[in-house]
C-alpha cells in the first residue's frame, strides 16, 4: 500500500461526528467506543455541554489508511 501524505492545510480540516462516521464507514456507537478506548482523539475543546464533537482530518485518515499516513514536512 502506498503512503498517504497530508499537507498542512489538510490538518486544519475537522469533521463532525456524522461526517466522520460517513467517511470512515463506522456507526456513531463505534465512534464513541473508539474515543472512550483512546483509539481516536477529538479536537480539544469540542466535547462538553452544547459543543459539537469534531474529529481532525488526520485522525480520519489514520482510521481509514492506518499507519500509511504522514504529514508533509514531518521528519520520518
């Protein structure tokens, strides 16, 4: 499998829980389990009363593509 490289602009993109689930092909319940097990990190400050849960594009890419994801410019 080839490497998936995200650029810095990709890192600014976030997804709502619904968008994440649709793109990753998982249910909301699976997303909640991944968050509670620490397999996935929500964007800081996006959880709590009245706040919309947000997941970064990097987290989404890692769920879909696994370890083959890197960020352009990162030292390997």
